[in-house]
C-alpha cells in the first residue's frame, strides 16, 4: 500500500490542564487491522474522536490519504471516508433498520425518500459483508449484535473505507464477537483500513495486524500482533510504581461482607453479575480490579440495595441483606462512596448542610418526629467539613459548586464519620488530583486500621495494588481470580482483567 | 420544568415579566385605538381604589394561593401537576355537598368538616395521577389533564342529578353556618365577596414554607425532585415521596376549591369550563418561582389584575376583550419567565471563552443538568 490511510503527527488534545493525548504519532494503512490498546482513560477514544471530527485537536496534524485534513465535524470525517462505529450505539430506537442506515444520507426520487433503492443497496452490502440484518424491523426489537451490524452498515453505506471500532465487543456475546472479528478481517482484506480500540488482549491478537499501545495519552509502542500477551499486558499497564501506602498489620477480623453466588440481571434478563462470591473481613481492604463495564457497578448497586438481586445471597455483619433497601443497608453500618458522585453521592443543587445530612437527616440528633433541627445540622456539618478538610466558601454553597476533590471529600466525611463496619468505595479517586487522592487513600487506610472492612472497586490498577490486602479480579461479572496482593504481579492482574484465569495468568508470565 | 429559586428570580424576573406584559398590553391597546394610560389608571383604581375593590382582590387571591402552593409542592418533587383545576373542582363539590348534607351543624363543626372533606377529595383526585406515575410510570401531564375533564363532567353530572334546585344549573345555597362570607366582612368592604378563607390561605403559605424547609418530608420532596438517583442512594423512596407530594398538592387544591364553594359562590354551579383558579394558580406559582412567600404576593398581584381588569371596561369604552388580552399578555410573560430568565443568564455572562481553550464535553456545567 503506497499511501497510508491516516497519518497522525504530534497529535495533542488538552482539556484544560489535563492532557488526554500527548504528541501522538500513528500511521494506519489500508488493508490492515490496526489495534489501539490501552487502559481506561489512556486516551484511545479521545484520539479516535479527533479522527472522526467529534473533537478538534489542540495541536498536531492529521493526514488522510496523504492530504492534510482539518476535521471540524463528523460530516467532514464522513466526506473523507472515515466512519466510526461507536461504543454506545447512535440509533433511533423506534425507526426501522433501513431508516436508521439512510438517516442523514437518504436517497431521494422526486423529493421522496427512495426506500426501494435504499433497501436494494443496503441488502447488497449486507450480503457482501455477511452482515445479517432484518431491514424492516425496528431497532428496539432487534438484538444488540444486530444493532451493531446496523451501525457498521451505516458506515459502509456512506462509503467509508476507514472504519473505526470503539470497544465494539463490550456488549456482544462470545459468538457475536467471533462473527465481528471475521467481518473486520474481511473488511481489511477488501483493502479498507480498520482501527480497533480495545483492551481485550486475546481479541486484539486474534484480529489485528499491528497493535499500538497508548498509556496516559502517550504512545508507548507499535508492535506486531504476534507479540506475547504478557508483553502486551506489561506495556499496557505500565512500569513499576511506588506503593508507598502504609498498611499497618492487622489481625484477621470476623467476616463483614459475604457474597454468595450473586446474580444480577437487568430488565432484559442480561446478567451483569454471574455467580459472584466474595468474602471480606474486618481490618482488611479487598480490591476489586477489573476493566470498566465488567459488572462492577451492578455488583455495588446490588450490595447497596440500589439494584434488585436475581439470585444468591448477601450477608453484612452476618445479617441477610440480600433484598434490603438502600436505607436498610446504610443502617447495617455501611458507608457507600458511590461510583458517580455527582449523580448518586450528592444532590448537586442542594447546599452543603443538606448534602452532609443526606444519610442521617431522618433520625436524632438531626431531626425529631419529622422536624429537622437546623442548628444541629449546621453544627455537625461545620465540624465534618473542618475534620475532613473540605474547602468551601460558605455553608449555603451548593454541592455542585465545590471542586471535584472537595465534593468527594464531603461524601467521604459523610460516609466515614458514621464509623461504618463496611466501607464500599467505587473509584473513589477518579478524576481527582494527587493531593485529594493521598487524602482519600489515607482515610480508607484509617478505616482499615480501625478494624473496618473496606471494599475498594477501582479501574485504576495502581490504586488497587497500593491499598489492598487482597485483590479479586472481576471479568464479565465473575471473579476470575483472587489472591493476596503480594502474590500477584501487575502483569498477572492485567491478564486476569482480560479474562484469563489466575493459573493461566501465572503460566503466561512465567514464560519469559 | 423545574422552578429555580435564586435571588434574581426572586424579584428581577417577576418584575420584568409584569413590565413586559403591561407593555405588550399597551401596544395592543394603542393599535386598537384605545388609550393605554387611562386604561391602566382605571385598572389600578379599579383594583385598589375602594374598600370594595380591595375586598374583591383579596377574595380573588384567596383560592389562587392554595392552588399555587399545590402546584409548587408537586413541582418540588419533580411532578408537573396540571390537574389543579380538576382537583379544585372536586374539592369545591365536596365542600358544598358536605355543608348541604349537615345543615344543622354549628360553624365550629361544619366549616372544618367541609374543609377536610374538600382537602380529601382533592388529594384523592391528585393521588390517582400520583399513583399512576409512581407505580406505573404514567406521564402525569396526560393523566392530570384527563382527570381535569373527568372532574369537570362528573361534577356537572352530579350537580345536575342530585344538587340542583328545580331545573336550575346550580345547587342550593349552603347553610349560613358554613359560609365564610359574613355580614361583618361585607360591611367592612362595602358589600364585596371578601371572606374569612384568606386566613386559611395565609396560614397554608406559612405551613408549606415550614414543611418544605424544616421537615424531613419537605427535605425528601426537594431531594427527590432535584435528583432521584441521589435520593434513592440516601435511602429515600421516590415513589412514596412523589405520592406524598401529590397528596399534599391535591389537598391544597381541594381547599382552593372549597374557597369558591364556601366563600365566593356559597353553592356550586354547573361549570361550562374548568375553574380558572387552576391554571391561574400555576401561573402564580411560576411567577413566584416556587417560593411560598412569593406565592402570597404573586396571588395578590393576580387578584389585582383580574379585578382591575374588570374596571377597564366598566370605566371606559374599551371592550372587555381588550382587557382580557392585556391580562393574558401579562400572564403570558409570567408563564414565559423561563425566556426572561434565559435573557438574564445571557446578560450575566455575555462572552464565550475563546476557541483556544476548548472545554471538554464531560466538564460542561453540571449545574444546569437538573434545571
């Protein structure tokens, strides 16, 4: 291939102080499947959003077919033959498959949409690439796998020859994944350029020609797909980091949280948590490592009463709380630092006093017989804001006006000041600066030192390793392995996060 | 469609709404060849120029305070109650029916009894919509609108079938003991329809202000309205809270209806349309940006406009239709105060950040998400 499909030089994207992409260089050729590998937040999607015109680069150049491209919108990208198959489908639920595909590029005849022609063209494409669809079905009635095929056809219908797939397998069944990988290979063999964003090593090695690894916005390396899984994991997860978090030795405590064969299904009967079992003792931190979307949020919501449990059992402090309401869980001495602090942890338009009182407003000393004691609420809030160093202007400030770090500190003050026997913290430091991270880690370790159990769920492997006594790795809603932190290397955890079992992970890393 | 209560909406926005409404009214009068200044002078003297006029203004504001509070309470929980009129109507019917059913009771029993029955009737009516929303996810805008029509025609049917005198279109008058209008008040206000109901309305204003601010139920109502996810996380039950707010809302509207039944009309008539205290109450609540104390003043303003409006056509040759247009345009700008709020917001931050510092999509102003 003479001309590269896309050549990216020094591509940089900043969001304020945060550098999402830092001088990336990348060449994508026609006839190739080029995989982008990296952890969450490494900057893969940011880069692809720039290639598809959704984001505008801060600096750097993008060349498409050897010509400098200035992509200002998704339309520009489409005109250049670049098409993106999004992670979250962009389909109109109650439109038919055909209508979704032609939407925005409708063929017309005498001012009317020519559906006959559209259908003919689409079915030809569908047959050529073996993308099975039901052209007249409505999107809401077809499977997720078929919805994805519709997305792909949408891109092909617009005559794209550079196709970007953003985490396409996240929502598919294993069989659908195999079909999709075949389709990608076929597209490449037709001479199209295919870019695949993923962090699932096995898939990448199966389908890609070359793999580029991105970490913290920087390109680490471009390697052939024949590179060993262990080496890829190593490059993805990164160098050795300093685990300077001090953990005082603690005697083995009594079991605080016991989860037995937990199953959580959503409304469509899709299981997000499958036969998950865990045990957590007082005085220890159990880290649950895993890639985003492997059932962590559903697991946490099920334990905290926010999602119904389909099967299995949850015991907290020996008490059966399988079908408990959120308040019953809280009353069982559980502190919950939720995944999405702005959506769940705080009522953003309410002031600091009200937010600090959110879990205890209904009982003494904050209220008596349904009437709240504002004076006590204010005093308690002032004390906690002080103790936990929440920087604020005044008590009437809205929680939404605090910085992210201070919002999280407020939640931590509220949840930990109740001295809960079980602390559930999901991504407690996501998006925070180093100072706030230190503080929050120290608070979690303090809870541990007080003999409480801490369940830490985090997408940040470093964080899990720094804080946890034991690590369990979740993949596809199931615990694939569990071991003392000291027994596991980052590589092994990285491998397990992609679905390898503990034994395989250990074997693979002993190879070299 | 959430009411936001900031200082700017506290005074600046309602005053701008009123000013713009009067301005448009003036333009319409000019275009139609009438003198806006003399008409507006007539309007205000008509509303405030005599004891009778003031009595009428207060009487007209009385039910509006209650229906507006009803709207506000539901709205705090994130529920858009358009069924104020229907809930008021069933309350009106219930109060008159109760009073006529127990004509022998003394005032001390018959008035509280009629009020309680009216509140229960209104609460039942709104509770239906609340129940369908909380447990079946039915859109409350549709259910409350439909319940309005059911209330209108069912009430008319009941009045015609059981309550009319002869073949008239109205029920018999309620017993003297149940009446909120008294000779003393009539004397005081030169035979206006002013009645004691205003005491109840003002008490309700302060009660609801206290309920929202100081009670755990009020806290839950506000939290659920602002963030259902966070309130579930905090162990509140959004369903129960929505039900509670709807029951309170309907009870207030039912009381608003009782003000018509026991005070203004002292009977019930066959209505050709839904009582205006429903939709006017909504406008009052919006003008007050949900603040109970604000509702007190906004209701008085509405009373002034509607009573003063009558005087335009009495005092001048201006036809009553023009008056209606003027009042309607003020209400329009009050209802459209979201637009004014938008202008205010634009005025406060005129310049956009330059292109050199793009803002990440994830970091866009989350404060606005809930509005």
